């Protein structure tokens, strides 16, 4: 049976979805509240993981072990690394990389988790396709693109750091959870997609832009997820 896990790092990223769902029970684990129920008659578990890769990894493992989710969607906001992605636009993941891992000294690629055998966590192609189509239906005025998500335990708000991420990893957006969700999803063989609305440009203006645009951006992403669950 299909059951979709929906993870947002912050309350504002999942609030709207929780308000729309029919809640059957709330399970608390690792300081997170897992809202179990249905969204448009589809079984879902919606949860705020908290910020950063460790929280995201704990969260996806609980979704796998305790709730046996069959699909995972990570919704939220991100900084843009692509000149074609402006504030308010949406990026759907093709793959994700942890940009703060560096074990090159032992022959690994930068960003590669040692002994895993690959660096990029590849999103489920069918989920990507459905996300793009849903976006066109729900947010017809919003520019949507597919591309690479970079995640690390840092808020990127510096032009030089941003440029370095672009040249090193060819990322399209940067945030702090997606690749950890992706890593956990891959290890548990659960198809996933990351959906991120752009809240800032990860440069010297990010500190100002982020608080201004986070709410509107998070809403775009959540609206898309709401529509998407019915098509999965
Ligand atoms: N305002 C929060 C902190 C937000 S951290 C507080 O005060 O507690 C930024 C969040 O948005 C993370 O969840 C991350 O995934 C995402 N994000 C948006 N823009 C980002 C950027 N430029 N760099 C890194 N993460 C970003």
C-alpha cells in the first residue's frame, strides 16, 4: 500500500499541508511530531524534521522504520545557484549531493561519502516528472526547473562560497537537508524527490532576502506537494 512521507525542515514548510490533512494520530519520536493521516484520501505522514542534515537523516529513518513509507517528498526553501532560478521559482531535484563532505585525501571525489560507491543521490524519475507536471498545473505562473540540490550544514550567504559551489558541484540550489533525506531514502530503497522554492540567491543579499521571502516560497512548494500526492 502507498504511504507518502512528507518532510519539511521548518514549521512554515509543513504548516499548510498539516492544516489540509485529516489527522488520525500524532506520534512523537526523536523530538519530532509525525502527523499520520490522509491528504486528499492519500495516506501520508507529515513531519517537521528540524534544520540540518542530522535532523533530516533521523527523520527519514523513522519514516522508513516506524511508518514504512513508500515514497518520500522533501519540501522547503533554498538558495539559488542558477542564474535562471529567481526568488519564488521552483527547483525539482534530479539528484542531490552533500557539499560539506571532503575525503579527497583517500581518493574520493569531493562531496562523496566514503565507501558508498557513488556521490550523487538520484531522485526517482517518475516522481520528478509528476512534480514538474503538478507545478505547471498548480503554479502556472511559477518558473519550474529540474536540477541538482546541494546540501550542507551551513547557510550560504557569500558570493565567493556560492561561486565555489557552482564550479565544484554544478548545483542549481543549496539548502541544508535535501541530500541527507536523499541519502537515507537511497539506503532504505525508498523513491524520493526534493522540491525547493527559492527564498534567496545564496549570495551577499541572502541574509536580507531570506527572511523576506521564506514564507511565500515555502507556500509555493507546499501547494505543489499537495497536488502531487494525488498523482503519485
Ligand atoms: N530562520 C531559521 C534558520 C533557517 S536556516 C531560524 O532562525 O531558526 C535556512 C533554511 O532554509 C534551511 O532549512 C535550509 O534548508 C534553507 N535555506 C534557504 N536558503 C538557504 C541558503 N542560502 N543556504 C543554506 N540553506 C538555505
